[in-house]
C-alpha cells in the first residue's frame, strides 16, 4: 500500500466511539488557531482596531512597535523567497538569486517604501520675523516612487512654490519631506496632494504651488512601452489659487529653472 493509500484509509476510517466528528474546515480552523500569528497580521489587527487606514500610500509608523519593522522585513523576505520559487527560479543553486529575497525585502522596507513605515523626518520651522511675502520656488527636487498598480518605478522632478506665512522652513527640508511622501506606492495625483498637505501643515504658507513631472515605468517598461511619455500635474492653494498673476509667476520661474539646467 502506498503512502497515499495509507492516508486515504486513515481519513475514511470510522472514528472511535465518543470521538467528535470534525469536517475539513473545522480541522483547518483548529490547526490555524495553534499556529503563531505573522507579524503582518498582528500589525493589521492593530490598525483595524484603531480604525486606521493602511492603503498603499498611507504612513503606518505610529502603529508600529519597536522591533516590528525588523520582523516584518524577515516575513517579507520569506514571502519573496516563495514568490521566486513560484516563478520557478532555483534560488538554492543560482548564485545570482540566492540572496535576492533578502535584498528585495530590505529595498522595499528601508528604501523605496520607507515612507510607509518611518516617521516623518524632523522638520524645524522658524518664525517669519521679517514678514517675507515674496514668492520663491525650490526645484527641481528628484522624486522617486512606485506605481501602486504594478509596483514599478515612477521617476521625476518636483518644483515647490511658496508664498510665506507666519513660519518658514529650510530649503533642504522640502526635499526631505518630498522624499518621505514619495517613498510609497502611489498614483502621481495622490502623491502631489499628500505632499501639499504635509507642507501646509509644516509651515502654513499663504500660498503653495507644486508641480511634478515624472515618467511611469508601468507604461515605459511594460504595457504600451512608450519611453518618452511623461505625466505632469500640479496643485495650487491659497494665494496661488486666487491670484492668476501669482500662479503664472510660479510656472514662469519653473520654466526658467528648467532652462538653466538645459
């Protein structure tokens, strides 16, 4: 008799008198309850209990406990290893891929998606003691993200226009905030809105304008494979929205900065 025959025979054998009869789903639930919970399921349960969103471009840093990010990275490593095996890639004997799972997990959690798991960089604001009210632009700031549909790169440039309010922040801080916001899976329209919200919260400007020009590898590398196509979108708020001349000045300054770079 084969091992399969043995298993079939045991499964079809009559239970002993007094033993409860469990169907397959009940057995599966019983086994599942005895298994240790994955760290991702623990974090998800905590988020749901707090009614906190965890969409692709949400930041969940406030709901992570010390040490959990390292555990999550190990779990992702294991899942990527399973993915590679499902793609029929020999990760045991191929020296090029034997450590790919570890590299990919580290890349996602510590680099390209770090904006989901890490707190916002510390940004100090200062009083606008000189009551500056002339607009200025910062850019181009390189932004790197990933399309939330296919998880392939979005690469581009960002320009930020500010009409100062009661507070100001250092120029380099705009780049830090942009990197933190864009380092998540996104669609570009939402990324620009989230960045605008964060900048308004940090320095409460009288006017804010943001322009992003980016190439999406979901249509550059795959799909229609259009290598020159880019997406351009903008957000204007406050005085930039209500004063057409101010808005025009912002876009003219962006054009000048682009021409300086050739």
